[in-house]
């Protein structure tokens, strides 16, 4: 289920008419992971197909990465597969959370 970036990333009111606000308004995340108890957003997931190798997609991806970093939202990239193995997806997500926690320790 694609989720509008504006539902996840907050943009200051004075930025909506500027390039950043317009770019965020037009984009969507593929999935959002949230706590079942608090509904607090834990991470967003982007599925990367072959189109992500194209230059304009790489520019979009960099913008999304920067926006998530500024907002403090963990972005997890998962390659597109013909079929998904739940164990593999779980490993990718768990590894991303682990690496994120470790990077937070280093920054502290």
C-alpha cells in the first residue's frame, strides 16, 4: 500500500510552496512500518526495481534519503523480487534496524 510522504514527513508550513514541499507532496513510500500499540512510525520501505538504476530515479532516491534522514525516519530499501521470501524480508528489516541502532550509538 503506497503511503503519501506527507503522511510521514512533516514539512514546515512556510516550505509547502517551495521546491521541497512540492517534491514531498508528489512522492509516496511503498510501505510504512508502525508500532501496533502506539502507531508510531518505525520505518518506511521503498521497493527498488530496475528503474532505480536510472539517473532521474537516483536523484529522487537521494532526495528521499535526505528527507528521511532530516526527519529521523528510518528508510529501508528492499529489492523487487518475483516472489518474496518472508524470512529474507524479515532479515533485511532486522538488519536495517540493527544498523540504525548502531549508528545512533556512534552519534551519541
